[in-house]
C-alpha cells in the first residue's frame, strides 16, 4: 500500500508505443488551457455576490488573497509537473512520493471531481444557450430542456450534445483540442476585456466608499448545512470588515479552481520541464488580473449594496442605460463554459488513463489510438457517461464536491513536494518550489482552512466516496497493480 513508483519508472512507462501519448503542446497551449478552464461564469456572477454579501469594494483584495493561496499550490504543481512530466497530475505525483494507496485515493477523487464538474458546467452552459435562444424567439420544448418537472421527466438535450461533441474533439487529438480552445478562449477574454473597458467609463468613485465596510456577524448555519469549522470549533466567519476580506477570499477561491488541470497534460507537452511551470503560473496570473479588474469595475459602476446577486455585471450595465452589454455578457459566459467543460473532461480522462496504465484500473483503457495518439477508450466511455448524467440529472447540490476534491489534491501535492525533496534530493528539477518545506506547509494550511469552511454535508458525501474508493482498491487495484507484479503481489492485467 505504501510502495512508490519511481520517477524513472513513470517516465519509462510513457515510452511504451501503445500506451504513449503524443507530444504536441507548447507553453502557450498550456496557458490557454489554464485560462480556458478558470475563466467561467464566476467572473460574471461571483464578483457581485461576494461584494454585496461579504466584502464590498474590497472584493478586489479578496481576489488577490485567493490568488496568493492558489499560487502556493501552483508552485508545488510546477515543481512536480516539470520533474515528473507524466499524465495524471496529483495522482502521478502522489504515486512517486506518498505511495500507492494515497495515489489511488487522490486519483479516485479526481475522477469524480472532474466528471461532476464537467456535468455541472455542461448544465450551466445549456442554461445560458437556452436564454440566448429565447431572446431570438427560438424555444426548445420543456421536455428537452431538463425543466419538464410536471411530467416527472426532463432531458437536457443541449448539455448532452455538448459533452458528446467535446468528447469527439478530444478523441481526434490534443492539437485540435488546443486550437479549438485557443479560438474560444480568445473570444471569451475579448468579451471580458470589452466589459472591463466599457465599464471604466461608468465608474463613480463615490461607490467605493466605504472601501472596507464595517464588520457584521455572518448568519449562523445549522446542522449539516453549517461549515465544518463552526461545528467543530464554534467559529463563525464575519461579513465585511478586515476578516470579511478573508471570508470572501475563501469564497472567491473557487473561481480559480481548474488551473491544476494543466498538470494533467504534462505528458503531451513538447518541453514539459520548461513549459509546464510557465503554463501553470502564467494562466494563474492572467486570471487573477482579470478577476481583480472585473471586481473593481462592478463595484465602481454600482454601490455594493445595490448590486444584484444573480447577474451583477449585466444588471450594472442595465442600471447605467446600456442593456446591450447584458447580451454580450451572456454570450461570453456561454462561450466561456464550453472550454471549461472540455478541459475538465480532458483532465479526467488523463487521470483515468494513468491509473489504467499502472494496472489500478483495467489495462484495456490505457491503449492509445494508433492514429491520433489519444486515450480514446476512456475518453469515449467517460464522455458518454457524463453526457447521460448531464442530460438527466440536476446536480447543483453536488457542485461543492468539486471544491473539496480539488483542495484535497492541493494538500496531497504540497505534502508530496516535501517528501520527495527528502527521499530523492538528487532528482533533476527544472523548476524548484522556493522555501521548502515552509511554502508547501503554508499551502497545506491554506487548503485545509478553506476545506473546513465547506458544509459538513459536503464532507460526509466526500467521505462516502472515499470509502467506496478504498473498497475498490482492495478488491481490484491492489491485486492488479503493475508495481506489485514484480513482487508476486499482483499480475499485469
């Protein structure tokens, strides 16, 4: 259970012809992937909600604080991705440092989180597209919109078709995926920049007063809806004030989730030792700047007490007499969610592929396409499953599982950096996380703090999935692990 897979063995596995992924990505491709998955509806919605309810105009500072927390994790990811340029991200990193059982658990966690995230985003994309179609007086039947509750049946056709289309693009090849992502991200960022520049002309500096509103107690939760930290320590976060900025940071942090998916493409990068750190850190910097700029604009256009929660930017433009930009924002959100969905699906299939290549899942799924060089079997399987889930299920209540799963991965990667520095100090590291072990320890502390602020119900669901994963590991993975085959513990599937 504690056996580790050496970095050298992980790299050798990528050289097996029928299990090798094609290298086609550059630093620019990786940066585009990172921006593509991070910039979603959060930039158009979350800023107003946090400003009105938690931090006021100081939301910009909260985004900076959240960006710093993500940067701590990003520095750890950058070292691992440049040292172990193999598909699988946190799963592969954990296998090289913390052992097989921990690797399995984090891989099992990531497969669920990416799948659930893809389905949730696809459903959100469908809602934006239906809104745009309604504006053009084109209406889908309720039964195909996932909204025919009265009949007890609803199928979200748009979400279903989107996932299948993105699955086909990923099967055809990473370069095509990168090109599609580049075009869509360019449109999305252009929309964001147009909104920022246009909004600058409607800023009233009086709306920034007070920049840090007076503190007030946050409404207490009850039962499993309450944050775990409140149930354990009796601590209740505050809204507004200086502490409100940190409360806001724990909320807006989730707008950054996704940059770690870049690490899953390490094996398909031409020069991973150089380009992975650039892609991970570059995308995070760009996203932080855009988030801060949007929060400055929206709190300057309207006083934070007057902002809407559901569509703050769109409603702010309506309030200043420019409803045209509301349509532009809806278009940008719909376009933006397309890349979020595709890159989450990409990350999930690469983790699944890496686990299969190691024998922890059936080796059938680790064979790459002879022409496209992509893991087409897990991509098709998981794409179809997620398409069905997105079509038939309303899973907004499970979205917080994506958050806790990502934070758990952050903790594992940070601990892995510390362990591998001690066990394999001689490894060549193209990028080195500074101030080890202090910086990784800070990353662990920040991630655990944010996890404790999640509802206890989320922890319960997460625990159930983890227990199920341990059962599957002992029933199949441990006996079929290729790493154990040489010791007579397992056989190669």
